[in-house]
C-alpha cells in the first residue's frame, strides 16, 4: 500500500483536503496529521478493525490505551462523568494546548486520556471526522515522536492510508499527561506544561459573578473583588453574562462608578456563560433569581455552588424577599451608584469568607 501525501497549509487549511482525510478516518483508515506537539496518526476509536490496525502498525503493547482528541472543550463530558472542578480548571487554562488529561471513562468504568490540540489542521480534522478520534504519536512504539511529516513517514510510510504534511510541529515535544482519577493531579509525563503549572491552576479557587450582559453588575462585583484581593494568587475572579451574544466593553457608567474607588475596568470584555466556566467555578454569585434558573438549566450539578449576591448584603428587616439586584442599564447615574453600593457591601462580606 502506498501512503498518499497531502500538502495542507498550516494557517489556511483547505477544507476539501481536510474533508477528504476525515472521510478516510470514518471509513476505517489511518491518517498521519500534525499537532502543535508532534505528528499523530488518527483512527476511528469506535472501529475495532481500525484500532487493531493502529496497534499493529505502532507495535504497541495491548495494555497501553490510546488517548483521543476532541475539537471543543465542552465535549469532555461525552467521555467522562467527572464533576471535579479541578478538571474544568485545567481544561479552561490549558485547552486548546499540549495537555492530555486522564479521567474516569464514562462508558466502561476504565480511564481515558483526552486532549484538545492547538493546531488548526488537527482541530478541523477531528471536527470533520464526526467520530471519536484516537491519536497517538505517528511512530513505532519506542522510537522518537516525529515533529515533521517526513519523520513520521520514516516509520509508517506504506502502513497508513494518508499523511497530511502541515509543516513542522511548533512545540516538538509530546504533551504533558496528567491523571485526575485519584482526585488530585498526578503527572504521568511532563511536557512543556510543568507540574508547577498544573498545581498553580488545579488548587486555585474560582469565583464567578453572573448577570445578563456582563457589562454592569457582574463587572462591578468582578473588578471590586479583584481589587480587594490584590496579591492573592490562590483565587481567580471572573464574570460572565447569560445574554451575551456580541462581545462588548463595560458600560460607561460602570467604568465611572468603579473609577470612584480607583478601579480601572476599561479593558473589560464581556463573555457568555458556558458549561466549562460554570463547572470550574467553586462559587457562583448571580444577581437575580432568573439568572440562577438560567445557570442551573445549563449545568444542574452546580446547584450547591450558586448564590444570590444580595444574600451577602445587609438586608433591612421585612425586605428579605427582595434579593434581586436590579439591572441599572439605561438608568441614571444615581441608579448605578445605588447598585454599586449593594454590590460593594456583599463583595466585602464575601472577601471576609475567602
């Protein structure tokens, strides 16, 4: 068998060529392709014949499992039922990138390694394949992992159906592998992402503030808490919105009220809530009951981590039911000041609990 070599531009991959290679994978074939770490060889993970062939050409021990590649962070939930915030902290920090995470498998109770590559060809190939893609390095087991297509073909030419030549692998070193199955990060192989990098992210507490547009209330809370926690490297503070569709800056009035406390929010850009962001958060503070409902509709398992922010403000007797913080958008400067006063009171109380 002759291996077909397909030239693909690393920054502007031809969609037709990617679709052609993806079809080979779906039909049970094997394809060499680039990632940012080393070159890999792709096979349909759910196809027993393809996986047997992959094992044979790599001369890989039967007891050594293959890891898989995914094209979006949130797809990790297809492969594991783990609800560990640590898993999602690492995903959010290092994906796409050179980190393979070993987690309890969803299907058979074993374990599975999962990675999201930071190489455009790899991402598009995995996405277009429309199947679970096994992706070990493109070499015979025990040999050096290849960083070019030519090096990969030294071992596998004639043994695979196609090889995508997408230039030299940027990093040129295999991914870091971290096992999270024991509830703590266990480094199985250290790559460019070090154990210190993993530890600094895995054990950091994440606080998330949620409003609608992520331009007023959640921004006030986010930047104020960051300000009062200055110097605390063990806490990450974020904000997001339930109704963010177009990225925008903080509102002018929000920037003004924060500036009165010496806080600069001019560089803020809004972001929508997503499943990874919610699952990585240790504490989620929402502005209204409606926001809480929207968060739990997206990720029900975070229920015990979601609080109304106003619960942490001093509420006068008889007003305990008024726990929503109204949206000041489009209202007067005084409305913004009053909103900020309530948020400030709650944030300072939260600070004392951290």
